[in-house]
C-alpha cells in the first residue's frame, strides 16, 4: 500500500491498485483513476500519453477519499478496463474504444494475458474485500 502525500496518492508504476480499509460497511472504488501502462504495452500504443486522458479519469480517487474503505486502480483503462467483462477488457479494435485507434501494433498474446491477469486479480481482491465487509456487518448485527 502507498501513503497519501498532500492531494496526490503516491504510487509507483508497479502498483496495480491501492486499498484503504476502515471500520465502515461502505466501499468506494475508482476503477478508471489510473494512467499507468506497462512499458512493453505502451510501445505498441498509437495513443499518446496525453490522448489517453480523454477517457481516463485520473482524479476519481478524490470522490472517494473520505471513505474509510476504498480502492483506487492505478492502471489505464487502455491497458485493462475493469468496467468491462474479462473477454472485452482489453481494447483490440476501435469499436471497443470509442472509435480510438489504441494500438499501432497489436499487443502480443502475452501482453493481453498480463492485462487480463490484472483484471482477474482485481476482481478476486474485490470479492474477498466485499465478503469481509459482509462478515463484519453480520458480526456487528
């Protein structure tokens, strides 16, 4: 986990997501907060870093900052979109990405699998956290 520094959440390019836990039954998520892309995947992208900001929401973590339980995802939705089913989570055609040509060269199968692994791990973590919150609520009742 990273520490909060001023208004920005300090992360590294290795952080997939940041979790904060507290004594509350409420959980907030910022799944499109991220802008990070693995370097090998970024080399295949047609979109420049500033062009990605068109659909990324890099400050959505601020809308959940006051919640004791919160998750901010730090990867660009152009690497993996957590708001989509696993089989559609990596944009491989402009039809999947608002008509944007995301890649100049298609990502390798290994790159796609790496992105999908992030999708898998995020939802495993989220399911576990939700079960723990549910158990805590039942324990308190």
